[in-house]
C-alpha cells in the first residue's frame, strides 16, 4: 500500500479560508472534535427544493433518485463524540426529464424522538461510558449508516446492528420499522443485501453476548430463515458477501477485551496478528453446521466489493486493511483512540476459497488507498469487471478526495480528483435504459466545496470519468460528509 503521512486537519484547516459553516449549530463551537466541524459539521434545516439550477445538462435518460445517508447530530453530545454517533439524515435528489429536485430529512428513530422530546442528548455514544439502565439499551440506534431499497421503500440501517427503519421514496418521511412481516424481532447489521435475481433479503447481526452472530434470509415468497452462527467470542464484522448459492461471513482478529468490557463497559478493539482471519462460506439457506470456514492472513475489512462463484471456487473482492492496529496520538487527548480508528487504510484485495479442497489463494489487486465500493446492481454476486470507489488519503479526519474506477480484470484504475478543498460522497452506478455494457451508465455523487461551503450533485459518464462531470446540480444547502448511498431507478419509485 502507498503509505502517506497522516495529517490532522482538524477544525481550522478543513477549509482553506478557515471559516466555520454558518448553517452549523452554535453548540459545536464548544467542542474540540474534527468530526463536528468544517465538512463534518451538522446542519440544522430540513428543506425541499424543485427545479434545481444546473451547469451542463442532465441526461434525459437519467431517471431515478440518488439517496445518501450520514450522521447529523441534532443535539450536543452527552460525552465524547464519535463520527458514528450522529443522528441519521438522508439527502435525496430526484432526476426526471432533465430536471432535478432535492429534499433532506432526519430519520425519526425511536431514540431520535426520545431526544427530540427531551431537547437534549440522552445516549452517551459509542465511546461510552455506557448506561445500561437506559430504556432502549446503552447505545443509540441512529440508522445513520447504509441505505438499500426493498419492496418499495428505502431501508436505513445502522452499522452496530440496529432496527431497519423504512423511509418513503418520495418524501423521505420515516414510516416505521421493517420487521419482515413480523418475522424479524431482533437487529441486523447495516450491510444487508437484496439479490437482484431472486429478491432474497440476506442479512446478519452480531452482539456482545451469545449468540455472537446470527444469519438470515427472507424470500419474496415469505420464507424466513434465521440461524445462530458459532463464533469464539464477540466480533465486529461489518459486511457480508453473497453469491447466487452462498453467503460469506467474516470473523476478523479484531475484537475487544472481554474482561475490560465487563469491568468498565468500554469497548477497546485490539488487533491480534497471531490469529488468522476466517471467512465462513454458508449455503444461502444453510445453518451453523453447514458453514465452511477458511483461514486467511490476519487483516480487517470494512466493505466487500463483490463475490462470485467459479466452479469449486468462491471469489471475494474487498477493501482490505493489513494492519488495523490503533496508534493514538497523545496530542489528540480524549478522542485520540477514535481518531486513530477512523484512519481509513485499505486497498483492493481478492480471496479465492475452494470448497472442494479447502485451498485458499489471496493477494492484493492494487496498492492505492480506496474504500466505499459500488458496482452495477445487476452484477451483485456475479463475476463483474468494474467497481467505483473513493480515494481516501490516510489523514484525519477522513474524507473522499477522488472518484476512482477500477477494471478488476486488468487491475487498472482511472480517477477524477474533486479538487483542492472539495470532497465527494459514495457514488452509486446508475445504469442506462437498454445498456449493453456493464459500465454503460452514470455515476452520481454529492460534492461539498469547503472554500465557500457550497454543495452540488455531480453526474459522470461511467465510461469516461476522467472527462469530469457532464452536469453539476446546485444543492440549495450544504451537504455534510456522510456514509453510504444508493440509486433507485425511476421505474421502482412507484
């Protein structure tokens, strides 16, 4: 991997002008935390806007909606703040007939509504210390991480395993919890999958208490399959891989000290380089006894790019971190561990797991620091060629500097730099109607310029990202940095 010096931009240097966003709440001025300032500062307004101003021309065959989730704190934090703590807010932009409209809304989780009524924070955040007496548990389910579209609604999901909150495609209003026809009584992780060929909803969850992992599938016909997965202790898997016949579960040698957690309630994740990474291949409707575990080189991974089957082999490509050891800088004080943990360092890597022989083949595809991968929705679980990621230099706070397109067959990549002081968002692929090629379509991303705190939505031809955006749509307010995004074709908006 290309190692870069770690820089700490913090509040004053997030903008070349060193100016504070005027639309941020005044309470952030009292808190020294880079994930509450500059590009990351929350906004206070929920708006709707029609017929947005456009530079260039929106393709008339770009029909659908781009949604992006992320943390946006409504109240000053109770204790130390972590970027993952902010209340979920979804920004949406709809395209039809060459025009665009915008709307943003908070996700009205139960915890959000509790704090709205109290007019202050109740939950302490993921850095603790935790209050196990709180009525909804010690952690606030913010639904701020991922988005996927399922059965005519958006589902907002939380990385720590939360309840899936359903949002209206058009209004972004929260419509309640999706419980899979009453079958889902627990929580699920942020990165669930919907098989485009079958409509199967594939999910997993994890916990600090046994069972440490659960795996499930809910089918279009209403079959609910849910099993416990045996792990040696509490883990922090973040994603899951799927193919037409299998799912790939993750067991990384990054886990907290159980003794310290029981004594103090603090979660201190530690990397154990002497312990192998394990990937468990389970038939889609298998149980714990059917899982085939493969031992690989120690590492950690946040996000899977894609998986596919090739004869006896199951192949998984992802954004791998070779050494996730936390190296806090004492100069960062009480938030040192949080900042160290958010130093995103990952490169494209591939694992090949042979179900007949147990053989493992693994290796890097590239050494460029990239994360937050997206692919064409139609190739999920299939042998695909292209992936679209964000270049994230090893700096604090972490931000998306460039859009990167990978050819997974040749290893080549091309990139578009957003520009000095300009940062993007996860960029889903939007296929063109009647597309003949896997990359025949568009990429859409929200972009924020910290020099004047303006935000736009940029549209790229996926086959020519180095030509730059073909259209830039002005957003009538600032869009803070966030997490995951999705594209919903117009035909599915209802």
